[in-house]
């Protein structure tokens, strides 16, 4: 697919570009309304393909929970292996479409790897994630950044108090959630590991606060996010932070999201996932 089309969809996904304007620009790039409508399903996520692991899998325990956040109750999806014992905590942080079926599936994938995985819904602050992805995106502008981060930090506190959890904890975040994962690394000195996927980098001045191991995953074709890599890596080196960075050449932003047909890159996603799971076990077991 024409890279200009993918870049346009990325702009629509991450900037205040209305759907009407996006469609007009898509028509201009493809040459006709019919061509634009044919391309559109290849760009947008399809949650019908989200469940690679069934919620009813007999090896898993899943639960929808609510915990006390910063002035609000926070809804979250939790999964762990079925065997009743203690597991390390991994907080899963969604993209700027909220807590959707894909992120719930990622949470189950982590549970199968031996973790207590919990995915808070950041949009709990504004009523929860709607089924309309465009409406979900627009709600993110209403979030208070300080309260939002606090709600994720409180998610760790909730999970660690559970009888089925250890005190060792890490996080993994995607896109918007990748940026939050970086912020959690800055603001949580007791965090053991943070794994941001194509997430916005923290300010260089904040990097010395990071005590966690940071594993960073980037897409080779993601110019918007990749522009911040050099300053971040330089700051990590100067601070003596333990980190590793992987860039997947030829991959698009959101390459791990297997419900995004045009941007999903199976080879990159599987390699990144194997590296993630290995590092989580190294830091949390």
C-alpha cells in the first residue's frame, strides 16, 4: 500500500483530524470515493480477529475488576494462569482507542506466559471505552494527564495487594500506552521493567529518575515517533540506565496490533513479543 496512505491514517489516528477530512484526503490519494472505500477496511482495525486466545480458555483465570483511582473508580481487565498461586504483575497499557478486545487478548497472552496481567481502562475517567473507536480517540483529549498517570500507578497498588500476586511488577504499553509506560518508568522507582512499543519518549531531564530496565521497540517506518529516539537513548546512556532498544526495519507504527491489517507485521510482532516475554521473566521472576 502507498506509504502516503498509511501516513495519512497515522495522522488521523494521532492528531485532531476529523473523519470527514480524513476521508476527503483519502479520496484525493486514491483517486476516487470507490477506491477510498475499498482501502478503508485495510486500514481500520477489525476486532473480529482480536481473540487469538479465547476468554474461556481452561488454562486461564480472567476477571473484570474495579479499583479506586484518583477521584474515580477504574475499570480493568485481569488475566492470570488458572493455578492459584502468586504471579508477577504486568500492567498492560492500551493504545489511544481504549481498553478494547485486542488489548484484552494481549492481556491473556501475558497470562499464558505466567504473569498476572491487568489492563486498566484509562477512559474510566470519562465513562469508559466506547465501542466506537473514533469516539474513544476523541475522549483522550479530556483526560487529566496527572490523574491519568496516577490511575495507572494505583493499578499497580491494587494488583500487588491481591493474594495471587507477587510484589515484582512491570508494564508494557502500545502507542499512547507506550508513552505512558515510559512515564511510569520515570515516576515509579519500584518498577522493575518497562516495555514501551513505539511510545512517546520522556523528557531527557527526567530519564535519570528511571530505575527500571527499559526495553524499547520501534518501527522502522515510524518517523513521527522515531524522531525522539536519539535524545532518549543519549539520556539513557548518560544516566547509566539499563536498557535495550530494537528497531524493526520495514515495520509500520502499530506493527504489533494484529487487528490492524495494513500495519500489522507478523515477523516483527512475533520477534518483539518473544523479546518482551524473555525480558519480563528476566526482571520479574
